[in-house]
């Protein structure tokens, strides 16, 4: 009899979930707050590091033998003599300090090689690129201790017809320019395209604007696009530095009011030192959300900087984000079938020799 009751409850819950899914799908164009499906909301819940705590729950169990502070108590109600363990705060990366952007465009580096062949080569090397980046990021006192540069993100650029990959843009963080250049040179994709020669790869010092209003989740409002806008040269416009200065505030306000910016900031010449006066701004870099390509183009062309004639060229791409950090991968408890790739990556890192359960770097582990 108890089994029948449990089955009835499960059936009722299934009907509720079906109804909820139907509402989300059928009303996606009618209700602004329901534009994301239930599955997306659940994924976002984990990705956004919700403030939910187990102490917020009303659930109690006879097996819970702890006081209000979570300290275990014995059968007599006395606090057990359990040794405390002091947790070490998660530090910043030892490589924090400077951010660099590198634009790796396959056709520009490979000459007249067939575009489809380049696409196939890049797809074959994507896993190597991801593992290379993750290994650079995953280090401690005993493993990979000589890593001197982090790969913060890598975005795979797509062709205008969305059928091919045409390159990637990578953000490298390091204390010195030379370390960032070394990492870029050893990237498996760069090795395939140029043999490690990075002289033809555009590299910039990136001064990211960290304001929270310019850090919207990618894909939250449409699809993610990448925009690279290069200033006109002093030969083309002698007053170009003045134009950039005059339009700076209006441009920033335009970005903030758009409520679609994922990340942005000016690109500077890649000097050895951050405060070098010769590291002048030469362009702007933006990751942003747009409904479609027409919306993306309209947003780019209507910015105060573009309207003022600051840019000599503007390059726009849809992109795919590659999970190159390896630091924030969590098991999906809602949809366990999605954990295969997580487990595959863990197995690959173990094969490489990384101690995935190492207590030295518990904040990096699985």
C-alpha cells in the first residue's frame, strides 16, 4: 500500500514537471521572465554559485547529530571532541598581473591552404588545445610548478555561415609578456599553423573593465558575439588619440546601458611593462550578446566610438567557448548523463599525471 502511494506521488510530480516544461516552451515568446527553459535555469543555478545553503532548508533527520553551528554532538547532547581543520583561503593565481589577447586566424597564417582542410585540422586539434590550456592552468608546488601563464578563456571563431571554424581568440594572464608569448608559441594549433612562429599573430595587452554591469552571462540575451575594433592609424587620422579620449565616456555609457556586455576593454600595444607610456590604446575588444547577426551589426555600428570615426576596421564573429580552465567543473546531479565529458577530462588529467585529489590545490580539483 505504501508503494502505491509513493508511485502516485511520483506520477503527480512528473505531471507537474511536464506542465512546467510546457509552460516554459509555449510561453517563451510571451513572458519575458520565462525566456529561458527550465533546463537552462537549472544549469545557470549551478554556474552562478547560488547563495543557497543547507541551513536554509527545513529538512530534519534523526541522523543529524550536530548543533546549530554544524558541530557534531554525541547521544548525551555534548559536543564531540572533534579536531578542527583550518582551511586555507583560495589565493589568486601566481600568474595574475597582466592580461593579453591573441588573435589566431587560420587563413591569415596558413596562406592558400584550403579552408575546409583548415577547418578539419582545427577540429582535430581542439582537444589538444583544451588539454594544453588546462595543463597550463592546473599547477601546484609539486606538479607543473613551472607554469608561468594561465589561459583564462579561449573562444573558437565561426565563419559567417556558421559552418566552419576560422580561428580562435585566447586570453592569457601572466606576470610577464615573455611568458605569455612562450605559451602562445607552444599552443598545439599555433604549432600546426606556423611551427611556433608567433610574429604574424596579433597580440595585445588587454585592460579589461571589471565593472559588474559589463559582465553579463554569455547567451543570456541572445547569442554570444566577439567584436574587434581597430583604431585608425595616426597616418590616417593625426588626431585619433584625441578622438578616443573625447568619445570615451559616451562609449562606456553606451556599453553599460546596452545590458548585453559579457566582457570588454581597450587593447593596447603589448609592452613589457603595464605602465609603459608607449603602450597606447590601438582598439577595443568586446564580447556581447545579440539576438542575431543583424542585431550584432547594428549594435557595433551605432556605438559612439564607431559613429565618431575612431575605427579603421571592425571584425565580428559568433563564437564557441572552450572550457580551458578546468577549475570550475562540477558534477551535474540533476542530469547525471551529462557527466561523461567531465569524467573523460578527469581521466585525461590523471593520465597526464595531475594529482586530481591533491589537497594542495583542492580549489582546482573535481
